[in-house]
């Protein structure tokens, strides 16, 4: 897909989402971003993108509501004239040990990590289907799931269930929306870990992956850009960007899965 002059809607994702927004603005895309609480960060991002000569704006929404998701998509089309790409990054992530699981843990994880992306994807796809076909496509959708849905670790049960559902959503939507809208997912491993992460945990993560190192946000961004501008012949796929953690390492056994 030729990106210049088109519009991308990015939901959530302050680090990878912001990096993607700036990269896409450099390519001439108009940038729509949504947020729930990160108002100041989004204002800075919007200003940065506008300085590159493209349209950019932010919209506050609680995307767990189907009405809010529809409002977000309607605002994007009204403000920018179209919605050509949706990048669904909205997510929450924190431990929920099995021994202390509460119904609220499941409800919160499902709402943020599956329900919200579902509503936005449905609303965006309906808007895309009303647009003309250009170069064989009406649009592209990319979800962000997690490498560990295929190799789960402890203490994150509701989170991993929700992210696994997002994989199914990706594949089912790819069938529903073919042949004019592609739907794919990116499944990162640990990239740019928090600065307070203990060194022993960081080392364990490195040793549990085939490449024996931590990735960075740019690794994820470059893979996403490939799906957007590098090919129009992929749909229904999940791309792991995990340094081979799914494969494991000869230094550790499969049962020693880490927690991040």
C-alpha cells in the first residue's frame, strides 16, 4: 500500500504506538490517535506529527464501549476524510496470580485486550468497506497480541486468554473482510523492558530465547511497517517478534518460561 496521503488510526500504545505514528507521519500519512488518560503525551505526539506537514489529532475514548468505538471511527473519517489503516494497540498488562484471581481480573483484561480491539476493528472495517478500492484494497487492520499465547507462562491467565482471543479475531476477520481488507497481528516479546526490571529477570529473559538478547521497539515497528507498505499479499497471519523466545534456548528448559 502507498501510505502517503492516507489516514491511520492508532489506538493506545504510548511507546510503540508513538513510534509508529512518527514513522508513518514521515511517510506522509495523516495520524489519528486515541487515548483514555494519556492526554499530555498524545498532545506532544500530535504536535510532533503536525510538524512533519501532515494532519494529526487525538481523540479521548473508552473503547470498551461499542458506541465510543463507533464515535472514534466516525470522528476519524469526518476529520481526515477516510480511515485506511487501523493499528489496534490498546492493552493492559499486569500479573494476576491464580491463587488470588478475582472476577474483576478477568473482566478488566477481556475488556481492554479483546473487547475494545473488537469494537474498533468492526467499526473501522465497516467504514473501510464504504471506501473505494485502490490498488486492490480498501484498507488494512493490524492487531497487537502476545508471543506467549502459544507458550503461556504463570500468573497472567486472564491476559493470555484475551490475547489468544485477539489471534482468533485476527484470523476470523481476515476471512470476513477478504479480499479488499487485510487483517494481521504482531506478537512482540519483551522489547524495551522497564528500567526497574531486576537484572536477574532480564538475564533469564535473554537466556530463554534463541537469540539470547532483548529486542527494541524499532524491531516491532519495522515488522509492522513491512505489513503496511512492504506487502499487500498477507492476511490472517500472526508475526512473532520475540527473538526466538517461542523456540526457547538450549540454556533453559521449556518449563522455565519467564514472566515478562
